C-alpha cells in the first residue's frame, strides 16, 4: 500500500485547519489507515506560531469527541510542497497565498478543502468561513463543514491506496 500525506492550511492555524487536522486524523485512525495516511496542519499567517488551538475551537471539537490539546500552530513553508501529497486550503485567500509559494513542479494536489464536500446542504459552499471574529455558531459551522469534507476526502484517498 502506498502512503499519502495531507496538509490542511488556514490563516492562523488555530481554528479551521487544526479542526480539519483533528477530525481527519480521527477518521484515519478509525479506518485503520494511520500507517498509510499522514496528517498535519499549518497557517499562512505567523501571529499564533507555537500556540494551542483557539479555546472556542477546542470546546466545539470536544463536544464532538475530538481532542485537539496536542496541536500547536506552525507556519506553512516551501518545504511542505516536498512533504505533502495534498495541500488543502480553507478559503480562496489562503489558496492564493499557497499558490504564490508553490514550486512550478509540485506534483501533488493543491486545492480547497471543500472540493471534497459530500452533503447536498453544503454543495453551494466553497470556503470554510473564518470564525475568529464571529460568534459560537461560526465554530460549529466549521466543525460541520470539516467533518463532511473529511469524509469525502477519505473516500477519495482510499480509492488511491
Ligand atoms: P484560522 O482563524 O485561520 O481558522 O486559524 C484565524 C485565527 C486567527 C486570526 C485570524 C483567523 N487572527 O487574525 O489572529
């Protein structure tokens, strides 16, 4: 079986991408695929390097059974394009920032997280909205969108393993 690596990217790496990191990691473990799929997350902004995920993010994740306590924010860098087969941005701004540093010969898949959405309800959405300056609903929506897209992503990757 081949190995696949996935990097989720948002702005601060304290809300959306660590949520995707924790949710996808749990899905991979539950599917018995931990030895074959590597998961990580990073941010395009440097304000929160070394910080744990946002408390509001952790609270919503914990309500749904995900433990994010071991995650720490880091900055995405050019080496990530050597390491990861999939680099998935949470929104168009972050995707544009990634495209700006993506080597011309990158052979992996650089795209949006919500390219893997499954649920009809979310079919019209292409970005995971930034919840940082909003209310609690935003954090719940992040979790719902991410859980759905992670399921779609795992099915897609399974077909490649
Ligand atoms: P994230 O959310 O990109 O989902 O981690 C944000 C976290 C922090 C900031 C913006 C968005 N900030 O401006 O500090």
